[in-house]
C-alpha cells in the first residue's frame, strides 16, 4: 500500500510551497557559464595600444591567440586578457 497524504491547501499556500521549492533547486544548481565576448582586431589593437602591424606580428609569433572565420579574424576576450597578463609579467608595466 502506498503512503498517500491528501491535503487541502489554499492557492496562495500552494504558490508559496512551489516558489520555495524552485528557489531551493535554483540555489543548488551550478552557475551558468558566461558567454564568451568576441573582439575584433580594432578592439584588441586599442586595448593593447598597438598598431595593426604589431598585432599581426604578435599573431604570427603566437603571442596572442586568434580565430579565423572565412577571411575575418576574431579574438576571445578571455584569451586576450591572458595574453595581456602574460605580457605585463614578462615585459613589465608600461
């Protein structure tokens, strides 16, 4: 025989129970990963305060990671920030 409990609730009480259950479940869930911000060459050049020629050299040297979609070049902000932190540690502050 199954254990069953039949209870009469008001609508507001039921809403409160459901809301509390949802809040508890959401607080236990892992946070959603943040979307990656995509930068263009102009954004990266401004961030580092460098010319396009220097940026192209850094890309060739592997100092900064880039991604190509057809003929367009993009950068992930997280990877650019890693390159920025690495250059500050290696070459000192400007």
